[in-house]
C-alpha cells in the first residue's frame, strides 16, 4: 500500500526570521488537504500535516510527499520539499503558486501540477509510485465539477480547530468579473464561472456534519438563479453560513431575504474603494459607491453580519483616500473591514502595465512575506508612506474606541460573528508587520 504525506506549507515569520509562523488552532476547517486526500488513488495510505500547526515529520515512512503552496508560503514549501528530497523521497508540488511560478517550483520538486488537480494529481501519484514521474503536469481543459469526491475530513486532527469548527465547502470555481488587479480567475485556467450541482453541495454539507459553513469562492453568486436554488436547498439544513459576494447583491432585497432564511451569518464584500473614479480605474464599475449606504441599510435591517474589502494604492488614490474611507466606515458603523495594499500579481493587467512602466519593486519576492509590503511605485505617495497609511487606518479602525462605537452588543449570532472578526483583526492590526489579513484561516 503506497504511503502519501500531504503538507500544507506555512509562511515564515518575516524576511529576517525564517521560522514558520505557527498558530494554536485554525478558525476554518480547510478544504485543500482533505480534498487532495480524496483525490488519491484507492488503496493509498494518506496522512495530512498542517505546517502552520506542527512541524512535518521528515523521518515519516512515506513513499510520496505532496506539498501545496501559495506565494506567501512558497519559500517555506521549498525548504520542506528539499528536506524530503534529501532522503530521496519523491516530492510533488502544486497550488496557486504553480500557475505563474511553475519553473521555479520545479527546482524543488520532482513533479509540478499546474492547474486544477482533478485527474492530474492521481496520475502524478501513480507515476511517482511507479518511478516514472514527469517534471510537469498541466491541464488545458476545465475540470468537471460534477461527481467531485468528498473531502477526507476524517484525516484531520479535530484538536487543531476551534470548537465550533466552520467547514469550508466548495460550491463553485472561477469569477464572473475581470478586475484589473485580481489574478483569481487566471490561477486555475480562465474557464469562466462554474457551479457545482446543488444536490452534491448539499450532500457534502450533510457529510461534513458541521453547523457552520464557509463557501470558498471568490464570488458566491455567479449565476443568480442557480444560487437561489442552492439557498432554497440550504433552508432544511438549518446551518449558519458565510461567503463572499458582490455588493450589487446587497441591493437585491429578494436575494437577501432568501439568503437570510437559508442561514446567512456573515458576508464579505469587495467594495475596494469609496471612490467611483478609483473603481473605474480598477475595471470594477459593477460596484456603485453611491449605493453603498443603501446596501448597508439592507444588511443591517436583516441583522446580517458583514465585512468590506478595500484596496489602496491605485493611481487614482490620493493621500486623502484614507481619512475619507475611515470616515465612511465610522459614520456607517461598518462591522468589519480588511485593508489591503494593491499587489501587481502576475497574470493581471495591473502587473503587465506596471512592468512596462518600470514601476515594479522587488518583483521576485512579490507576496512572499507575511505582513504589509509594497511592490510597486505609487503615483501620489511613496511606497513607505502607503504602507504606513494602510497600517494606520487598520489600527485606528480596530482600536477599542472604534470597536465599541461601531459594534452592537453581542446579543445575536450576527453580532457575535462581527465581534469575532474584530477581535481577530485587532490582533492582525497590532502585528501588521508579520501577519496577513487572513493569517489564521
């Protein structure tokens, strides 16, 4: 029986501290490792290691090691891979980082999976076991989202997760939008927005046994009618769920009413900016800044917890964008917000434009390190000033005074969800030099 070790790599604490950044417990039961385990050929003995929780056992009696990596975890992933390869154990690697850095990844792996793993990952494992592993495995067609195997949650250690254990469920892939700064739709192949069958999503929720669900998708609502069918099917499950969807659906009373009935607890929205001029420059005109207050009222009247994503550093952003944004958040008592510094990621129009203009800074280390970094030259301020201003608004927004003024007393599940996000992000704000917005998730 072939033995497989799947590792989800951690990130380093900082550029100068090459120790893995560790946490005690995760706040989400992730889908990546359990799903990879489910893709393994029948009969394989599979073990999972979350590098952010515990050090991998480099002496483990395994036949193949599989490591999944993002840009921020890539350098640590290479370190782990090299240690196993020193023992002559075949290492296969993949994940979002492989899409644009496959050649780099191949320097530390015996085989690299580029693109969606269905069909390819099982073949890589079989080839590794048979001694015929190739250097690259690519797919040029979209994977089918029908008949996806159930993640192997039984292989996870429940002690590594918070007591209420929100499960990550994948109900779609891709994104219907084409924002200038976002590489999401290109990471696994630009195949458009695809939905899983409603009945299969519902069955997977039943199998996980959780009462709290997080739908992992850059956009929960790609095809509205199909999503409404899913919401109807969720009602009998009596779960609480969270997701990310476009602000325009916060203006849709019919959609919000059904979402609330189906158990919507918290929604995260990429509103990106309070300036319509900036939104236009991002190719995100689907957002209308003059509708934000109406959207907020719609969410508040239904007692739905919510958070907003902001991106700072665009060419239309002047220094006054920071106090303007903070004023908007405080006046509207927005429960939670994530403050992101624009990153010219490979595969985006933003990257190509800034590269042609000679504005990229330290491109080889783009997104490699935890914390707030600037990898381009902004137009209206220095990179150092941009970082300082992002950190300042983050710390002010998550100060105790701000939290008490904005948040309702925790009397409902939605209130508790908002307080939970704030307490987590307050910790991130106080350690913004070493932590990312979603470090503990």
